[in-house]
């Protein structure tokens, strides 16, 4: 047993990578082809002497007939094209041998050739395209008709047809299941990609809402600080007023960083981060309508005049709708502060049946020299996506006086 194991291991280590011809190298590296060559040698050694005893073939032709009929076994495992060629060679040789005069007590086709023909026919049924199976079956049936006796033809031809049909059915079923499995796998892969893209869009929207608002407030506060600080004596610009201004700017930037950390922490929580002792900001729920007063105060602190009124009697638990309202108001205020500095912004929240109407209107810029810098336009896209995500709708556009208005209708969850 140990000797057999060592022999098998030695065979597994044999490699023919040094053979220059890639086709020959591929053939020799396939261990099944070695089995085919062994069968070919065995059947050739059997066919050569037996055909000499049963058929009237010249002695110098016996090797040619034996090799032509049995050598194709070496190609049984070499692939569809090689099998097709080998099957054709066996069929032609066996049929030709059957037409040669032979002993009366034997069938026209030598038994050894008949066995090789059976083996190669079955190999062809397993490897050839399904549309070629009928032609292959008819030709093999013709070889059976020529090479078998009258009492054997019908039985063997019937068996050939049954095997061909059964093999084709099994192959068709296996191929169909494989195609279905591949399609299901492709569909699942596409769905996974869509989910990833949707998640990326959501992350981008969240980051835009958080960072764009805070950074816009920082920009507005920085640009307007010189107008809001005490005028006259330049020394006053380094007094308590200046300190408060720049403290507010730092606080706005710090809040932006904290919210980004919170968002990324929710997307990728880590026990190590929770226990690293760095004192990072605690994770908080997403902002909702209850956080709107703080939002309005932070915008007012940046020097933006905001007229805010929440006229919804009872919010209940708005859930995702509350987050959508918060983000829409936040983005509208950000756009107003960026594109219309010095204008008043009017924010109204009203109840309309089962929905909340969010209205944000700002006037034209108070600075005649202000120019709107072209941007990516992600703010309006994000607001539309947020409204659509909760079943709402949003409209936006310029007002007759040169301002801008955003109106959203957000349905509340029914209780």
C-alpha cells in the first residue's frame, strides 16, 4: 500500500512543461490521457492477432487496421474536437473492416473494434454539441447495420437511440441548470452592485448635507465677520467681539467634524474604536424636526436673518420624514447663505392632511457685487432624493423678485 502511494505521488509530480508544443504539453499533462493511451495499446495488441484469425486481410495491412481502429482511444479524454476526430476514424475503420470477407461464424465487425466503437460513440455523445447528436447517432447506426448480423442490428440500433436520447436529455438538463445558475448569480451580482451604488449615493448625500452646511456657515461667518465686528478702532477687532466670532467659527467647524465622525462611525462601527479611550464624540441619532431650533440658531449666529415658524400642531414620531424635513431645511439655508448673502430667509412648516409642507424662501442677494460660483448642483439633487425616499415631492425655482424658493411635501407616517 505504501509503495502504491509513493508511486502515485511520483506520477503526480511528473510535469511536461518543458515540451515546446503547447498542444502536446497540454495533452501529456492530463493524466486521463495516459489512461486513454494505455487502453489504446491494450486494444491494439488484442485486435491485431484476432483480426488476422477472422478476416482475410493481408498480413502487412493488419497493423494499419489495428492501429486505425484502436489508437483513437488515446484521444477519448482530449476534448470535443479530438473525440469527434477519433470517433470518425473508428467508425470508418470498423465499417470498412466489416466489408472484408470473414469467417462465417463471426459477425462482420471484429469484436474488439466494436467495443472501441461503443466506447468512442459514448464519449462523443457526452462531448459533442447537442445539435450534432442526431447526425452522430445516424452514422453510428449505419456502422451497426453494416457490422452486425441481422439478428443483432435492431436491438443494438434501438439501444443506441435510447442511449443517445437519454444522454442528450441529461446533458440538456444539466446545461439548463448551469445556465440558470449563472443567470441567478449574475442577477445577484447586479443587485449587489446596485445596493453598493445606492449605499454610496446615500453616504455621499449624508456627507454633503453635513459638511456642506457647516462649511458654508464657516465661509459666511468668515466673510461677514469684518462687517459684524465693532467698527472704527481696529484694536477692537481683537477684543471680546472678535473672540466670540472666531470661537463661533471654530465651533461650527468642530460640529461638522463631529457629525462626519458620527456618520462614519454608524457606517463602520468598531469595538476597538469604542474602547480606544480617545474620547471621540458619542454616536447620536440622525437629526430630526426637534433639532431645527438649534439649526436655526447656528445659521443666525453666522449672520443670516431667518424667520422661522413651525406651525405643525403635533408631529408625533416623524421618523425618517423628520430627518428629511431637517435636511431639506438645512440645505435650503445653506444655499441661501451661499448664493444670496444678506437676504432674509423665511422658513415655514405647515400641516396639510397627512403631510407636512416645508417652504423655504429667500430674497435676492443684498450684495450687488456678489456672483454665484458654479457648482455641482448636488444640493437640489440631494433634497429631491430625500423627499422621494419618504414618498414626498419637492419643487424649487426662482421667485419674481430674484430670490429662490424651495417647497417640499413630506408625508408623515400614519399611526
